[in-house]
C-alpha cells in the first residue's frame, strides 16, 4: 500500500478570480481518491455554517500523473480585532 504523499500548494491571482491549487505527485488513483474525499469533507463542513473553509472548486487529474484540487483562496489575517 502506498502512503505518504507530498503535497504542493500554489496560489494564483487573476483579474476575475483568486484561488489556490494543491497537488500531489502520488499515483493518479490514490491522489484522486484523496482529493475527492477532501472536496466532500470541505462541502460537508461548509454546510454546517459553523466555520469558514475554502470552497472546493474542482478536482483534476494531472497530465503526468497525480491529481490536484482547486480551492477558493482565503486571505488569512491575524486576530488583532478579537
């Protein structure tokens, strides 16, 4: 069994949108299953309306293997105003 995928994050900024991309070089099937699960989990957490999580946009298979998940970019700020 394969375990221990290394993940890479990348933020992108466009005029019309901002987001982040998290990818994994794992074998396509394992990475796809992992990100499909992450997408379902983020949707379930968001549906509770208790905490703010990045909205999942899509899961993609990478041309050279692995997969990635595209998420809404959240601009994390400090808690100075609490």
